[in-house]
C-alpha cells in the first residue's frame, strides 16, 4: 500500500500534554498556547477536558479556556469527556467535538475507572445519544493498545472488538493509543490490521507515545498501513505516568518534520509550531522535549 499524500494532525498538547503538570498553569497561558497552535496551521485542537477536577485539577478551568479563545472558523476545538455530565459542560461552552475513552485492558479499566471494559463502553450510550441529537461528533480513544502497565500484553483482537463497539455506538473515528509507549512497528501494524477488519482504515487514528523512542517508527509503520490521522503533542508535552522520567506523547514538531521529509501534506508551519512549543516550555520552566525543536533552537543560537 502506498503511504498517504496528506494527513490530519490532532493536537492534544493543551489537554493530554498539560493535564499531569503539577504546577499551576494560568488560563491565559493555555489560551495563548492554543492560539499559537492554530496560528501555526493546526486545525484540530483538543483544548481541554471536563473530568472531575478532583481527579485532574489542571483541567478545572477548561470552561474558561473554551470561552476565552479567539476561535477560527476552520478549526475544531474538542474536549475529552468521561460521562454525560462532562459532555453537557463541554457543549455549554461550545466545544465542537467531544472525545470518550475506553481501555484495551481489563486491569487498566478496573484500576483507572473501577469498572470493566464492557461497563465503561455501556456508560457512554446516553452521552452518544445526546451528542447525536445535538449533531456533536464523538471521537473514541482506546488506551493501552500495545501493552498494559498492570497486565502486560494486550490481544489485538480485543482492541479490534472495542474499536468496532465504539464505532457502532456512534464514534466517527477511533484513536488507538499506545499509552505506555511499548509498541514496535510490526506490533502496531498487526493491531491496525486487526482493527481494519472491523472498521475502515480511514476511521483509524494513531496516538503514539515515545517512552521507548519508537513513536516515529510506529507512525511510519502506520502510514504504510494507510492511516491518515495522527495524535501528537507540541513540545512532546505529557510524560508517561507509568514510567518515571520517561517521555510521553510524540512531539508534534517531530511528526511534522517526518511528514515534511516524506512530502506528505499537513498544513502546519514548522517554525511557528516550534515557537508555540518554546513558549509553553518556557512557561513550564523546562526544556522543549521535541528533538526537532532542540536542533532548531541550537542552530538559531
């Protein structure tokens, strides 16, 4: 199969990248980051989440973020929601889309949301029904597709079944998340192959983590399978909570550099993207984790 000529990048930095930061990040900082990201050409931003602030205090101001951003008409501003209450809060501040999440591991599901995989999916029925009534698109995440921090290996056929269930319920796209970043290229290809037996390849996205330095290799393997949607986080924001000190999300800058080298269209200005990554890294008092940004910054000194 030929690799795609264009891809869509789902920028998760403002949500997935920032949610585990312990220090307080001001609402105005989050808003400026989002606006810098859209100025770089990114057209899908996961801007926040409406989970219980007791569990994710960093996202407690998501409503203010959504209300404060200067919106562009051609940009999708999405929110992660865990239940109907979260969905209603997201809709009240005009989130364009919502994302829901399930795990491909029973152990992970039980430890994180205290229910089985089947129960977690069933909980979304009322949310998806409400979204259909309001014409709000719903995106589905599956975590731990390549491995679980508690139970180890994950069956690709189980991943495919969950993807089918979420798609059948009404998710327009399923993002396959290698939450702990243990996946390798052939493994990712096997997972995509199994999922593609249940849903069309153009409904599959990849959410790669770089814990073991395999994210770009896994992206390339996914491109070879025909995947055209990739989640990433500016400046590589977001560590892996299950591997102390390990890098987490694939840096958007590194993804864009790879796509540029392959001649794949994506619509993002790399220099402006690096500026956004440098901005938020400075606000957090840490180095930009993107290898491309580091090389660019050193060259420009």
